[in-house]
C-alpha cells in the first residue's frame, strides 16, 4: 500500500499541477518535481520545484541556514551535455535535474528581490499564482538567454575582470571561461578554446582548479 502523502506534499503537488499545463504547452515534460525541455541546439532547460527538508525537533541552525520545512523553492538551470561529460565521463542521465546543470539559478534571484525565496506551502492558489507569474516573467527570459551554445558564449566570453569585482565574481568568471573552452573544443574551435582557458587563468590564477586548466592548455598548445 503506497504511503499516504503529508499535507505539505499534497500542497506541493497542487502548486506544481497548476503550472504543469502551461509548461507542457511550452514543450516541457515532467518527472517528479522537475520539468525538462530540449532546445534546438541539444541543450536541456530545467525548471525544478524543491521542498524544504524536514529537520528533527531541536535542530540548531548555524549562520544563515534556517528551517525551511513546510516551504518550497523553485530552481532553474540549463544542461550542456559536453560540460557534464567532461566532469563525469560516460555517465548518461535519463532525466536532468537542476543540480546537474552548470548554468543554474534560484527563481528568487532572477526577480527584483535578487535573493533566495522559499514560499510557504499554504494558501495554494496565491502561492501558485505568484510562482506562475515569476516563471513567466523571470525564468523563461533567463532560459532564453542560454538557449544555444552560441548564446552561452555570447553571454560569457565578453566579460572582463575589473578592480571592483569581488572574489566570488572573479571565481564565477574563471569558471565561466573554462566552461566556454569546453564548449568551443566540442565544436573544434581550438584557438578560441585556448583564449578562453588563458582568460580563466587570468581571472583567478591561484584557484585550485588552475593546475587542471594549465595542463589542458599545455596539451592544446603542444
């Protein structure tokens, strides 16, 4: 006999069901809490609902971590096959989750708040309406910015380091340049890939991954 769903699970199902017809019409297919849509360039766009996990009573929270049980959030991502293959050779995925994506963002960060948002699993019609609005207003334009490899390269390659950048910004740019190099290599664009790898080292030469980047660059230049 299947286990009876909790009230929060039922609420999550209702909210997800409210947006399913809209996403299906846009070409998304669903599995569990995730929705996948393939682009014409062979990428996979992902919209995924995430429920807050249950922590036992008396759990002590340190720093910014908080109890999100009874709440949910929505995450958005774009899966690029060659980036996954580079990190996990030979590992094929039957369905893509947001955490499988190199390009990923929380729905709240895409909105005017620019911060993580966890909605309460209550007042289902109101929460569903807000999420539907945010997917249409924020998630779909974000996915459109990365609908092809050329679009990804256009977003990431022009970036330049400035003295005002934070350490996190420098790390993100370094990682983006490295991802661009993998994409370029998959297309046989070796010289452009080498330029991207050099840019990655320039942005953050002392990052732990720099040795891997240097080795990769050396092989291309040999």
